[in-house]
C-alpha cells in the first residue's frame, strides 16, 4: 500500500509518521516522501469549528494537536506546532535524506537560521555527507559552531572530508582545554578519523589534552587502542617534540 494514501496517513501516530518519513529518507524514495508530506494533513480532515476532531487522529499526536489548534482557532499555538512539524521534517532529512529531498523542502517551506543550524548539526552527527555538503554549498558563509564540529566527530571521516574541502581552516579548530581534533579522535579511539587528520597534515606534536601532550596521554592510558598509539608514532609524535610544541599551554 503506498504510504501516501489519505486514510493511512491520517491513522498514523506522530512516531509512526516519523518512522515512515525516516525510511523514505533513508531509501532516497522521493515519491513516497512527497506523497507522505502531501497527505499527512489533508484539507479533508481539517475540522471546522462546528466539526468535532476526527477520532482517527490519535490523542496527543502532533497531528491531533495541530488539528485541535485549528479547531480552536488558536493561531499562536498552531504556529508553534507547525514550527515543530517543520523542525521534524528538516531534522529527518538532515539525518538520513538526500539533497534532492532537502531542496524540495526548502522550496516548499523555506528555512531560517535556527533550522539551518539544526540541519548542520544533524547531518554532521549522522554522517550524512551529501546533505552536509549541500547545506554548505547553498550557504557558503555559514558559521560552523563548536556543536557542529563536535557532532562531526561522531559523523566520521566523510563529514570531515567535506569540511576539509570547503572550510579547511576548521581543521585547526581547538576545543579549549579539551584539546584539538587529534586529541578528540585519539580519546574516542577513532582510528579512521585520526588517520585522516594525520594524513591531511595535522601535527601530532602540537596536539594536547588539557595541558598534556596527546602522545603522553595515549601512552599512559590503557583504554587507548594500540592502533591509535601506532598512528601517532608513525606520523612523528614524540614526547620531547610535543613538550616543546605545547610549551605555551604548560606555561599557563
């Protein structure tokens, strides 16, 4: 049964709807996505003030709340709920959708700085490099926040390839006392990410966690995988060079 059928779309709860939307995004099924969006809130089920809310809409669902606000002519509440609906759409597409679906949503609904930030964070966290790249292409002056970069550490190498290609200066980003990208990848035991950072030229001898050289931290921490330490050493990390490179932190 196609997802876009009106009866089915009316019967789904907010969670079921989100699940179907997630699957459509994941499968790059643009037709199902459009059908689902087009019939989720059909005009035929929007009640008038004289018509009780349809019993087919589960109580407490996002659909029910929006329809209730329509029924009560509560424009303020309806606007807030529709904002949440838009956030759900854009969040799902950023997590597992395609640039084509995102372009459709942007053309249909538009966007704003809050949604842009949300989409960047979600795409980065879930490793959706195609959408992440599309967002940066559309808005090249976008400011990449600490949250986006922290999420990108979870998203993996493909996200960082996009960052390296479009905003290479961000590979020198420092998270303050917590250290830099090499330190973060090391402490996460993320071998592919650490290898990428080292391969593009980041210096392991300049890396630190708080005020300790990262090679020192990795050597003393039994939870760090041997492959991590091997990578650091292979790319020239030594305690002596690290202490010299990190002198400014030790002098603080």
